[in-house]
C-alpha cells in the first residue's frame, strides 16, 4: 500500500500537535512529507497551512486526538534496545508503525541536509540561492519553526537585498525562498516580518499565491494600508477567492462608536 494513501497522521511539534500528510512526488519518483496543520492540544483550535486542512478542521482535530490517545506513539523507545520497540503484534497497527518509521527516515535525511547547510553558513560560506530555498523548504515541510528561526535571520538580509535589486536566478530561487521565509515567520507568530518577505517575493515575481499571502499577513498584522494595497493589486489581475473576499469585507465595515 502506498504511504500517500494512508491519510493524515500527527506528531508533537514546536507549537502544538502537527498534522502531516504524505505526498507522491512523481517527478522525482519518490514521496515526501508535508505539515498541513497545527492543532492546539488545550483548545483544539486549528491553524491550517493547506487548503485541505483549513476546509476540514474537524478532521485535523480527530487526527490530533488519535495521536494523543495512542499508546505506542508516546512510549519510550531506544534504538539500541530492541526490548523497548513497539510490539506490532499486540495493539499496534503495522501500517501505522511503518508509516512512522518511514517518516523517521525522512526526518533524519532532511535534518542532516539542513545541518550541512547550517555548518557551511556558520563557516562563512556564501550560500547559493538554490541551497537557501531548498533548506527553507525542508524546514517548512517538517514545520521546524524553532530550528528555522536563526537560519531565516541569517539569510534574510541577502534575500531582501536581492529583492531590492531585482536579482533573481533562472529558477526563481530568491523569490521562492522569500515566500517560504514568510510562511515560516507567519507560523511563528510574526506577521509583520512575514509581510516584508512576501512583498520581497512579489518584487521578484507577481503571482496570485504570493499576493494572497501578503494580504493575509497584512491582515494578521493589522496593517490596513497594506491590506488595501495588496487587495487592489490582486483584483487588478484575478477574482478574489472566498478567503480574501472575507478580508476585503472586513476592511469595508463602517467604523462604530464616536468620541467620548
């Protein structure tokens, strides 16, 4: 059975319970993992990163509850001690067990790839745009918010300078990296900084996804001027989807109240 057909699963993350899905990458003939939501364990509020998660919050909550109630996922295990391994014969779904084992493999591969780039950066190496964008994408896919913070801080000045100078490579890595940096900053609760990244990405290439993200970040940051500016730019080129139309409706509400 393909792992991508097994549905969503959850793990403990930096800001709550992270819900993941496995995606088939046909171009590279492999599969990859992507964090699509974070569920707060106390309130069950859902922060959806993918449209599927935003449209199905109850399903994200159910996946998070299944994780919290699963005994084998929370038991202590030591790689060097087989007696501590989960018993796939009693009380453990073998398919779920192998899904988590494969995720562990993918996590380790990504972690080592990120560590190699971090080491080069720490040694004073000048990273290529493709290295930066690839590393940021790995950090985003695995929702490594804490791990990403110092890396984003280190590479952001050069990325923003590239946006100011309209400097881009043939694969548009700088714009992509700025968009991913914006996503990471939004997830960490920094919408003002995320907006700066999205606007930098737009300076290197305009598309509806980047423009929509800028609107959402400006809305989160309560920057009404930026919300209106990016809404106008969006509507000049594309019809507003429902999520952005609701933000526009908020900006058009009359002010209530008056002077004391």
